[in-house]
């Protein structure tokens, strides 16, 4: 089976970016569905404590997504560059490695969370009112760790061969399953947060099974056959060197959420529930931009591997402009409809009041935050480990954590609310500076090689 060579080499840039990015954006929106479906249907119970429990559990789910990003983004970067270099057999070995690694990592996380559940509950900041609901949710959610990781991994990997629409369908199967099961388990069967977790696990299981069926069908250039599994020859190092910085963004998001939850808990469960709703509502804007970046990354990696720098620069310029336009439009929509959006999650007057304020604060950085995600994915496509690492740990770590301490001290609850948008603005500016330095180095290196070739 041949990959979509025209997509990477000859298709007009706007069409190529759209063809690979629109399904990637849809896939991220389906991940958004996983995140908000539980909150939405739990919110219909009117119980803010159960909503708070799902909010408190978010760092754990984010960690599972991060593990999938580790293998998926790292594998995509190596595979796309390998295909650009004409090394198809090597790409098969990389895909086999990430398949078995996703199963192993998922099982390890599942067992670890069961063993250390009391410690986890303490770390994420549960209160005496939310501990039972949170424990019930997590006890079932961790069962799905292998399926979450595998579905997230291969929704990325399959885009490396130009099958972005197929990756979207795999995520859609899981999301639709989750949406159907949530109201049945949560409301009809009155299972509350336990039902929400079970629905999430089943949805991710269906997504994982879809990707496995495709990979063994013979329609893919990639492989999950055991005989193709290999950790040496730079495979494991290549995947992890890019995957770890990429996944650190999700890991640091979990850490940032824990810090946020602990700070908010001191103000009350209502404020905690409101921020949970606001963050999930804002995920549409963030996930659209992440999806655009993920869709662009295989195009960047392939043309970087093929040394087609004219097309490479065109892809980066077009996708950056697209990110700014999309971000500006979504920010305007969110600002106008903020109270309506929050109210759609839960009919609680206090939560709606705080949630509307929090959502409007979060979207302040909306017009430019997409630039950061574009450049993160560009650096990952280049295989530039250190620059992508710096950006990955800045948004939710190096910048966010000091800021939340500082702003909480001087501005209280309002300081906490405005920590994330302030962080996004600073990190977006940083991403531009790092990209400029790296692209100059890439172009300079290419010019030197060409000059040597002409001697």
C-alpha cells in the first residue's frame, strides 16, 4: 500500500494543509468530546460536587493523553521524515515499536494508579466532600489507560502516511460511543460519575479496536507485526527524543491543573467546578489550534526530510496565518456567547457567574495562542529536541507555575483566573523567538550543504 505522496510533494499548499489538518482538527474536537461529555452529563444532575470530582480527575486523563502523545507525536515525526527520505521499511519498524510500547505503557499506568490511588487523590487536591466521587470515577477510568494511549497514539501515527480522514473516523467512533453511553449510564441508570468513567473507557476501547483493524487489514504502509518490532537502530531514541518533549506539554498540563485545583479549592468547590466548566468550554479553541498544528507536522517533517525547503517555508507561513485567523474568529464567538456556553454545562447560578468570568479570561490569548502550537509542531517535525522541549514545558510549567503563585499572592482569585491567558501570551512570544533562531539555523545548514555539493 502506497502513502499519499502527492499530498506531501505536489498538492497546492492550502489544499494540502486543509486535507491533513481539517481531519486532525476534527480528531482533536472528538478528544474534546471525551473531556466535556462527562462534565456535561454530570452537570445535568445539578450536583456541583460530582462536577468538581470530574474536574479533579482531569489531570489523570490528561496524563493518559500525554502518554499517547509521547508515542504518537514522536512516532509521527520519525515516520514522516523517514518517508521523505524513502525509508519505508524503517517506518514500519517505528510503527510496530509504538504499538507495543503503547500497550506496555498503558498497563503500567493502570496498575500504578490502582496501587497508589490514595496518594493520587491527595495530590490532585480532593476535599472531604469530593473524595468519594473522585475515587469512584478514577477507579474505572484507569482501566481505560491502554485504550486511551493506543487510540491517541495511532490517531497521530496514521496521519504520517496521509490518512488524516481515517484517523478522524477512529476517534469519531469512540466519541459517538461515549456520547451515547453517557446519558444512559449517568442519568437513566443513575450511576453518576461511575457511569461517566465506564462510558469513557468503552469509547476509547472502540477507537483502539478500529485502528488495530485498519493496521492489520493490509491497507496501511505501516505495521504492527511482532516481527517488525525493533527498539534499536535509533528507533526508540528517535521516538522518545521528540515524544518526551511533546508529552511533557500534557504532563505539565496535569501538573498545572493540580496546582490550579489546589489553589481554587481554598476558595470553594463552586469556584473549582466553575473553572472546570470554563476550561472544558475553552478546549474547543485550544484543540482546534492543536489539531491544526498536528495536521501540519507530517507535511513539515516530510519536506524537511526531503530537503524541499521552499515548500516547507510555504507550509509554515500559510499555517501560521491560518492559526491567527481561526483564533481571532473563535475568540469573538466565545466572548459574545460566554454565559450561554457555561450555562449549557450546568444550571447553577453561582457556577454560571464564576464560569462566565473565567471563560472570558481564558480566551484573551485566543488570537495568538495558535502560533505557539504551530511552532511546537514545526520544531517536532524538524526533530529539534531541545527547542521543542523548552516550549513544551513552558506553557504549563516554567511560566505557568511561577505566575500562579505570584498572581494569587497579589490578586487572589482574579490572579488565578488570569494566570493561563497571561502564560499563553508570554509563551507565544517565546515560541516566535525560538522558531526564528531555529529556522535560520536550518536554512544556513542547508545552504552550507549545497555550497559543498557545488564544489
